[in-house]
C-alpha cells in the first residue's frame, strides 16, 4: 500500500479531528492510506470526503423527516429532494430531470450551483414556491 502526504490547514484538520477522530498521523481512505500533515491547501480527496459527509447528512435529514415525521427546514435542497417533495406534496409532480433542466434554464431563479458546479442547490423559499405554484413558465421568445 503506497502512502501519499496530504497537507491540511488547521481548520480542516480540526474539522476532521472532531468528525472522524482523525489526528496528525495516518488516515485510511478508500483509495490509499494518507499521512496527515498541517498546511493551508486541502486536497481533492478532502473535497470528496466533505461531499460524502454532506450526502450522509442529507440521508439523516430524509430519514428523520420521512420515516419519523420530524419536520426540518433545510437551507438548500438537491434536485432529487425537490422532485421527491413535488411528487408527495406539490400541485404538479416533477421528475428530477425536469427540475435540473429548470435550474439550467433559469426557471428557478434562486437556484445556485454547488461548490464545483456539479449539483444544484435550491433554497427552501424556491421549494415552497414550486410546491404551491409549480415551476415558472418558460419565457416566450419574441
């Protein structure tokens, strides 16, 4: 097993210490064993780890909301979450593809691209608007 050195800033290191019990030394990652060293530049695997943590947090929110009926208002929702909620509570039922295309075409004006532009983040206010009124109509070209 080869080792690579990943240099972390002090804040990132403290976050990993609190969340995963990682301290300066060695961390086992899905691809390789990684030696943790303090600096200011996070690496690509750290971004992937953060994305996995965000996905896990989303799973926990969904479990608490759907299976246990505990209501949570998140600041932002994924395309899949908005589509699922529209199928449950919306005036119009949308597929994830339709929500994603609406974001791409500016029909959900408050939607934002996530960190590296791979996912859309849809604010709670936009979710409520979609559930009660549907998507904004496509602007006609004249």
